[in-house]
């Protein structure tokens, strides 16, 4: 059994596609996944499976509309191994996420699109926003005091937005910590 992090796109956002986390865990367990846990209500799932990432993604994307009434066009799942999530954190731009009192930092995870293509959706405002391409991720940072002037929200009107799911940097780091605790528990 391998442990994976699943980032769900399009649930519990703006009052749409509401899914209680207890019901989500039950749905996924009923569809063959083990040791399902969730972290906050924004679609962060840790689970175990003997299937590969592509099959897990397909099963989850098929299961969610069966279990819940959803606008399924919005729903996507990104399945990452611990190593992939570790690489996102290890390969961050220098200093990224290290001044949370000054900057809002986000990892924008990409699904079915590469970073070079996705970068065209971003029009950072000088002095407010910065974005960097990564492997399967765009790193986005904006000055907290100027966040109302940020252009980050403009990506929502682009066709690329359906291939992205955004997590705060603190959530991204916390998910890796949770994965490490689970792996330590299995080894112990």
C-alpha cells in the first residue's frame, strides 16, 4: 500500500459543491481506499491504496458525483506521492513562504497542464505579486498589505484555471508533515 495526498479541486469553494469531510472519508472508503484522512475542509485528503495515481484519480473523479450532488465540471483530483509533495517544498524559490507576516504565499498545483503554459495566465502586478514556475506547480506570493491590489484572482477568468488547485503555503507544508507522521506510524 502506498500513501498519497489527493488535492480536490472545486469542493467547498464559494458555497458550491459542499461536502462534509466525514462524508467524503466515508465515500472514499466505500470506493476501496484505506486509512482516509482529511485536513481542513478545502479538499485535502490523505489515503492509502495499492493502485497507481492515474487509477486513483479516475476512481475519485467518478466516485464524487456518485456520492454527492456536484457541479462535476469543476471537480478534479490531483494525486501526489510523498516524494512529489516533498519536491514541491524542496524546490521552492529562495525565501518563499518564510515571511508569512509580510507575504501571502500559495502553491498553485497544476493538473494536465505544464508550468510554462500556465504561466501565461498570470499577469503579476509589479510591487505586489510575484510568480515562479516549478515542476507541476506555480509558486505565487503577494504582499499582504497590498493583497487587494493583487492580480492573482484574475486567473479565475482564464481557461487554465480549470487545471489548477490552490493551497496556501502553510497548508502545503502541513500536508507534508501529516504524510511524514503517517509514514512514521507505519514504520513504527
